[in-house]
């Protein structure tokens, strides 16, 4: 009789803990989502500043049109070639919600550029952003006119940083001929073997973020560069609290089954 009483108390306690866990962690269990991350819906769910277009598998001419990594559409942000259309680095910094000093870290010298952003809510620690990109440029390799592209990550009161992707001269970027109005491209999936894997960014702070991409003309406004972006997704990592909660639920169910059997 006493054992049954203890089991009942333990069952009630476990169920109470489960309920408390559901209430306390419900917000942390809602995974963030990147909407229209493959741009098959053009720029729906995205904001743009400067020159932003949607390109198809026929961006450029044979033999090397720059192709999407996923589906039949991809985003292209690019700088102008001495004409109005892109925007100032100050406006881009405000748009991407990161400081100019982040854009121009490590000696970079952005003058003008273009960008694309999306607000993604309910990102948890450990969530992973994944995307494919292809940096294109009409500059020759140059440390002075070193056009470049970045991923921007911004959380109000938290991380506000630019993750370097490519520039005109990095040795890690194996450029190939581009059949578009850019002369070189870095990561066309059909030119490089094996196909470049997606680039990833792992979040270390939970919260609501503005994620974005920027491409910049450096030092002057001539010889444009562009960034093709596609196949963006966010992979949620199970929270330790969620796993603990599932353990409590399992314990409660086990006790309930034993109680019925007894
Ligand atoms: Ca696509
Ligand atoms: Ca340039």
C-alpha cells in the first residue's frame, strides 16, 4: 500500500515537472526557419538594397552559365560599374545591421555594394545556417581593388559580424571563366569537381536574427562583382532541455504502466 502511494506521488511529481518543462521551454523548442531559401519564389520573404536580381540556369552564356545549386532560380546581388544602382557602404551596414568596421575588417575597403536580408526568429544555440554561393567578378586579382562578399549575422544586443566569403585575390578561391558579364566565377557547381559543399555558420547565441549577404566594390566603383546565393536553410539542433524533458515523459509513462500492471 505504501509502495503504491509512493509510486502515485512520483507519477504526479513527474507529470508536474513535464508540464513545467513544456511551459518553460516552449519558446526554445520552436525552431527558426529560413523562408524561400532557394529563391524559387524570387525575393518573397527577403529584403534587398542596391542591385538584386533573380537569375536562372541560363545566367551567362555557354559553355559556362552560372547555374543554381538548387532548383531553377538563384539570387544575384552585385555592384554597379560606375553607374548608380548599388548603395553606399554606410547604408549597407545599416541595412545588414552590422557596423561598417565589420564589413571593412582585416583591411577591406568597401565603397559601395548591394545586399539581401531576412529576419529569422527563434534561433537556438547550436542551430546551423547552411548555404551555397558563387562569387563572380570582372576585376583581375587585386589587393588594391579587392572586391569581396560577406555573410552578415546580426542579433540586437548581441552578435553583429561579417563572415568573409571571398574576394578577387584569395588563394583559396579557384576562379574559372564566367560566361556572364563578369569575367570570372568562383564556385559554379557544374565547373568544379567535387561540387563545393555548402558553407555553414553555427549560432552560439539564441534569439531573433537578421541574416544577410553583401557584395562590395572596394577602393573604387569600377569593375563590378557579384554574389550568387542559393539553397539557404537552417538546421535546428535538439536542445538538452528537450532531451531531458523527453526523459521525464518516458519515466512518467513507465511508472503509469507499472501502476496499471500492479
Ligand atoms: Ca534555387
Ligand atoms: Ca571593383
